């Protein structure tokens, strides 16, 4: 049963999460060899948690171009492996120093810091291995494009660069303007979301105008997502969110909420969600689930 058979977003998100979880389980290593502790840490961090929103965006975009389920699921799994690596490293004592992630101990708490670093490294490598495999797409040029675009999204000019800016933003809440915060979050959070939203177009060899429409959707959606995250850090509980809250304010970190205030930030997130949905007009009713996703991003409580 394809994702396109779903009409309402909550059911579609569950379907995507369950489908990609099965694919990830098949792709992750397991065994009793000397590296088994590494395998265990990889599986602990990658499986059994999270909304799988990025996987949904891959699969939702793929349905617009009639991409095969295998291609979409393998690409979605690769994105989730990459995301899991980023969370492991983000939680390390040298980064955000978190003890809780998705309602359970972070990888370095469950295992140890060295194992967590290695598990993150291995998950990142696995993501690219999956994308480069011929089972992901029969056209080598498409596989090269996927690898290249993901590398760009998560490297020094994307997610990793954004993490560096995020570390520098600590104790600078009074100094950073909204433009600087927007750039930080566009790199740290938005770049991987942008890849996820556009991956289906790459898999389906879509025209440039349709790729641009998804890119514009992803841009506004990514910012709305981060504003919602900032609001949850201020207003949510650790039980709802599955991780520690109020950490940004305690660190003196510049965020959308610290700069705009909660009410203006909430209004801005809602505006961005509406803009994101409007960019999907070229796809007509086929993009309804992606439109619902934009609303979900700003209404979520975790």
C-alpha cells in the first residue's frame, strides 16, 4: 500500500514511520562480532523513536513523481540515519550535553562517549552507502545527485556549519539579529529538511520548476519547524518533548523566541506554514498531505 493511499496526515505520518523503520531495521548491521557494541549503539539511536518527519517528506515528495516504494524508502532511511548521527553528536558533552533524547538516555549515556562518537560516524557513512547502492535507483546519475546534494546539505555549508554557528550563539542572545538567527537555523535544521523535501524530485527526475517549488516549500517549512522547536523549548515539558527543555534560555542562546517573543514567533511560524503550503500549488490535490504537514509542524507538541 503506497503513502498516496492515505488521506489524513496523522495516518500518513504513522504509515511513513512504520515503513521506514522496517527498512532501517533491514539496512542496519547486526551480529556477534567484535564490533557488536557499535552495531548495538547504532540501532539504539536510529530505531524505535522519533516522528520520522524527514522520512515522511522524502516519501511525500516521491509520491508526486511516482517514484518506486523501494527507492523512496531507501532514501528516507538514509536521511534518518544521517539525522540520527546528528542527534548523537549534538547530545555529546562537548556540544549540547544532553542526557535525554526521545524519552530515553542519550547514546553517550546509554553506552559511553567514545562509542557514541563512533556510532554517529558509522551512521553517517551508512547513509551515503545506502544512497550510492544500485537498489536505491537504477540510474547512476541520480545516485550521484543524491549523494552530492545530501553531502552539501549536511557539510560545512549546511548542517555542520549551522551547528558551529549554534555553538557560537551561546551567551549572545542580545547581540544576534533575526537575520543571523535565520541563517543559523537554515543551515543547522533547514538544510536536511530541504534535502528531504526535494529528494523525491531527484528520484523522479523532475523538471526544474517543480524542483524549485519544492525547494521554496522546504525553505519556509524548515524555518517554521525551528520556530516551533524554539517555542517547545520555552513552553513544553520534558515529558512532552522527550528531551530537556529551557536549555536555550539557560545557555543565553539567541533563538527566534528570545528575539521575537513567543507571540510574534508563533505568528511568524503560522505565516511561514501558510507560505509553504502555497508553494505547492503546481502539484494540485496530489500535494495535500504535504500541505497538512506544514500545519502539523507548527501545531505539534513534541
